[in-house]
C-alpha cells in the first residue's frame, strides 16, 4: 500500500523556507525530513505567487543599458 501524502500548512512551508535560507537547502531538508527538491518547489511557488501579487513580471526598465542600446540601434538604422 502506498503511503499517503503529507499536506503541509503554508506556515510550515514558510518556516521551512526561512530555515533553508539560514542554513542551506540540503541541511534544512535533512533536519525536516524532506527532499531538497520539495523545498525548491515551495520556493519556486512562493516566487510565482509574489510575482502575481505584485503585477506579474517586472517590465523592462526604460533607463536600463539594454533598453538604451536598442534605442540607439533603432536610431542608427
């Protein structure tokens, strides 16, 4: 019989990620009895949620060197 999946609360995930930030993903996963990939998955999901919360991915900064370079190239054409 397959073991049932453990569902962790958001508070547990947040604490686990904070621990991973302090001592490293490998050590945190070992202490918590998790796989490092599980922590990376939670971290990735957290980053996606923050991007959605703050309006998606940031737009290109019009003052960035890349934007200025493309503008200059357009002017030279």
